[in-house]
C-alpha cells in the first residue's frame, strides 16, 4: 500500500537535506530515508524526521524535535531546519526586528539547539547560524593501513551524535583502505555516525566522507557542518576567538570558535540555506 508524506527539500551548501513533515515510526525511518535519498526519488544526502519533543525542557517550551535518519547530529540539518521554520512562519520562530531566534530538540544533542536566522534578498534563501554542542572528547590517533608499511595521523573529535577524524588529504594514497581501517576501529565502539574529513591546509579545502550506521550509508558529502566544526576545533590552538571560512565541494561554510583557559567554550557555524521544494512523496509500506 502506498501512503503519501509531506516533505521539504533544502540546500545548505549542497549538503542536500530532506525533512519529512509527517509522523513516521522510528523503526521505519532508516528504510524510508534510504529510499528518499535515491536518485529515482526525492534525492538527497540525508533525511530528518519531524517529531514531538522528548525532553522535559522541550515539552515545557513546546518545541519541535528533529530526528535524523540514523539518530546522529548534523549542523547543516539544524540550521536548515531553523530556516524552514522561519520560511513557513512556524510559531517556534521568535522574530526580533529582522532576525528569527529558534530553539528545537535534535537527535544526537543533549539540550536544545539554538539558531539565528535572517532573510536575504531572495525569498527562499536564508542566512542561518547555529550554536553547536561542545566537543565531548579530542585526541590524536594513528591508523595502520593493512598491507601498507605506514601510519596515518588523525585528530579524533567526538561531537554529540557523530565522531570525526581529521586527516591530511595529501597523505592519503587510498581512500577505500583508510575508510576500511577506520570502520574496523569504530566497530569496536558505540556510535551513530562517523566522518573522515580530508583537509588540505594550504587551500583550506575540506572533502567530507560520512558514514551513518543505521542506514549503512557512505557518502562523499558536498559539505559537512559537524565536520567543519570538528576541523575548527582541531585548528584552534590558542586563546581567543577564531574565525574560519572552510571551502568544500558545495561551497563555503563559516565557523567560529572561542577558546578560554585551553578549552573550547563556543562553536558557531553559519552560511546560506536555500529552500528548494515542498511537496508530497509516495512510500510503499
């Protein structure tokens, strides 16, 4: 039997994201997301599902919850979701002068996510900024590539809902070998998703590879917000505020960090979000 679902498709630096607006059981979300991402469907890189809040704070504030397809956290999805709420005049979007301030729950995050959104000259394009959760853990690690007499240095950044490994793109001879090695390492840990962030320091260019466990999906993303945040954390090595404009295949993401007493105290990520389409898709149960 086919059932109709409403969706919105958005473009945050070409990290094409689909939001399913109708209620979907958690058990069905990974399979539905897998089908939605296909070229012969709505087509995108990731899918989020709109739900009712779960936390006491979320229920008290009567906010919406965004549940990503694998239970992961995604910064691009967060700021895109806020842009959608501003675009469709959701009651959660509090307008102060020319800016919208929006709080909501999101998978992979412990507290509420806060975003600031402003309109641009184009009706369907917004400039959206999200305050990201602080990293849970940062450490250096090495990966020994099987049948290769060499090690790859990486910086491991554990964020809410996702773990990223920052590597020097120039040192990697075979992306498949590195992914297989990292995957074996992560299979020994509990995780929702992980990314390998291939970074070219000279060009300040990031190429993100992201794996989501629940959907068993591996994608070269056009941009990755949480990966950009992880990169900024790895680059921040002294006190004060630091601003980075990180080029990626889909465009530029701007990220800022604030460091005090050798600790990251604040991470914000911003950039344009385009509302691409709104419609109905058919899903076979």
